[in-house]
């Protein structure tokens, strides 16, 4: 498989978008693509004078506020064939490349992510295999990869079930899917419901509706543990567990849709020690499944 995009280098200027991005009459997948093309996940952390400093700041922030990434990803690519779906800004892709895989391929539905990660990998003297691609229609033959890694991606795709089925198809027998999708209910969901349901006088709004309209890209979904298990029911074994995240703890920056005065005040008084003991209301669901 050849990379689809040509590797023209461009000087990337990181975006710090605030407020709503365009909500949309587009079809659901184009709406997801437009959302993440406006600002890739984590650009808000890319501070610094040089591009190297900006990438380093983003990676540093990422692994500080989300230390659990390492426990799922493991970054044990040595001699393996790996696909990352939804590369975003590419911090994890760099980690996979450093682990010396036999083959590493990264896809994302946005050209922006592919462009950023191409530049990031070049700074690492890595020759990446990146393409704009869709989790729901993977352009790979059956039984190709030892590991598929996808952090915070598949719940954004309109047909998440098809995306999981595609992962199963392109994994080799015995291959592993390591993924994170959003969990519902969660503390983050309750906070958003307080703002867009309770405070807006719309008490009947479901948490699924809140996730779809106010969490990140339009149509974002969250899953209960049982629902997530059904997404990986074709796999021979799977573990699924929710965890409390930096979002539930009001640590770190919020995404480019959020940010308000009341949020700044809540940060000061947030009962973090109690929330840490409530994984059943954590935003992330960690999924490890073997084909
Ligand atoms: C929350 S970001 C996560 C990015 C990265 N994995 C990380 O953890 O920072 C979601 C990413 O998924 C990508 N994405 C959404 N739907 C996709 C799809 N159907 N196929 C491939 N990528 C998709 C978006 O473009 C975006 O880069």
C-alpha cells in the first residue's frame, strides 16, 4: 500500500479555536471531518517558538494528563505490523515508530492530521506511511495487522459498529485491537447535561443527545460497558473497563467547543479525590480485544 497524499511539506501553524465550530447541514461524516480539520485534537497544547518545541509540549501535556494511554497502547511494536486509526497530532504515532515495527501505517479522516503527522515524523527522521482514510472502510486486505491502535476515534465515526467490524477484518488471527472510546454515563456527561440540559431548561435531554451535540464532533457517541462488549463480540476475547479521565477531573484544557467562566470557578472547587474513586463514571472506556 502506497501513501495516498504527496508529502509536500507545509509550515503548520497550530490553531487555537474557541467557541463553536460550524454546525452543519453536511452529511454526518463530512461534519466530523470538518470539526477535526478546524483543529486537530491536542493543538491547544502545542505551545512554543519552534515546531519542535510545540510538538514536545503537546506530547508532554498528553502523557501527563493521560498517563493511562501507555497502559493500553504499550507501544510494543517491535517486528509487528501496526495500524493506527485516527492519528490526530501524531504523538502516539511517533511512539509506535520508535518501537521499531515491521510496518506502521497511520490513517485519519482529515488531511490536516496527515499533514501534521507527516511533518512530525520527518522531524524524527521517520518515513511515515500515512493516508487520509476512513475507519469504516479500511483500504487493507483481510488479516494484515498484528495490532490496531485507535485512541478516542471510533466513537466519532457515524457507523462505529462498522468501524469495529473493519478492525476485526484487517487484524490477523490472534491480532489485538487496543482502543479507547467514550463511556456513558460519565462525569463529563453530567457536567455537560447540567449546562445544556438543566440550565437550559431542557431536563428531558438524554446523555446520548448531549454527547452527540456538545461533547466534541457532531454525533459523538458514548457506550456502556455492555454496549462496548457488543462492539467487540466477534473477537475471541476482550476486556472493557471505564476509567476516570482528566476531563472528569477538570484537569487540562477543554476542547475547542468549551470554556466558560463557571468552568474556571468549578475547577477551583472540584472534588477530585472523590471523583477519582468513581471509575464507573469515567469518560474513557479502555478496550483490549484479541481476534
Ligand atoms: C479526538 S481525536 C483523537 C486523535 C488521536 N488519536 C489522539 O488521541 O489525540 C479524533 C480523531 O479521529 C479522526 N477520525 C474521526 N472519524 C474518523 C474515521 N471515520 N476514520 C478515521 N479517522 C477518524 C479525527 O479526524 C481526529 O483526528
